[in-house]
């Protein structure tokens, strides 16, 4: 089994996600929580990690959102971008996340930001 993200990366992701679970907006402080890979094959980088309540070990506990997403039992998790297939690039698949400003559909960047608009490319800028 591949080890998870290091403490520095987890902290970076938790801060980006406002120290709250992306699927419900509940603060993670004082509760079990995890930084979960969206695509298990894409490594530990901000665009591939999301903050969830739970440690991923209690499949029958409705409060363990990490376990639910890892299990793949709820198809809406994939539709919301919480989990990705092997060939999917986390930079290109948006995620539905609860933030202090409410729910947003956004791309995640590797510099630790939510992008609610597609970044301009050189081709788009020239048009």
C-alpha cells in the first residue's frame, strides 16, 4: 500500500479546503479527518487531494466520509469529482466542494487553489 501525503502536504490541503470536509462543509478540527487522493495513481499533489471527515476505516459509519468515498459505493461521489478513474487527470476534472462561501464547482490547481474559471491558455488569449 502506498503511504499517504506527508504532514506538510496535508496541512496545505486542509488550509485550501478551509479546514472543513469538502463534501459537507463540517469543520475537521477535533474530529477524525483525512486528505484523500482523488486518483490513487496520481500521487500526493494539491489537485489530487481533498479533505474529508473520517479516517477511512469505518465503512458503516455515516460520519466517515473518507471511507464512503474510498469504497466507491455512492456513485454521486465520482460525479462530484471526489474520486477519479485511473486515466483521469485531477487538474482537468472539477470538484463540487463546500466552502465558507457555499458550494462551488471548481478545478483544483497544484499551487493549492480553487479555480472557478478555466485558466486562459495562449491559444485562447490569441483568439
